[in-house]
């Protein structure tokens, strides 16, 4: 595990309950520092949502989403 630098610790303290945004000056990649308990709670909620996908897809299929006439809506899929 990496430890916070004094500068990061200061920013975390200054932010209070809010996450801290920081950037790698070499890559311009942004990162967010947040408390581990907040991250763990968010991760658990995301896992709960993922576990609901198979049931949701089955229900959608039963409601007619698998009907070939619905294929025309695939053009609106931003993943394609």
C-alpha cells in the first residue's frame, strides 16, 4: 500500500468528507483520493447492481425486448 505524502494528507484534510482530485503531471491522468470505507461501500453497491443484470435481462426478454422488431433500436446503442 502506498502512503500519502504530506501534501496529499493536507489536501485530504482540507477537503473534509469530499474526495480529492489530483492529476499526474506527466500523463495528465486524473485520480480521485477517497476514504477506503467510502470506496468499499461504492464497490459493494456496484457489485449488487451487476448481480441484478441477468434477472433484468430475463424480465426485459419476457416483456418483448427480444422481439426481432426491437432490433431497430440497436442503432441507438452508444456501445456500437
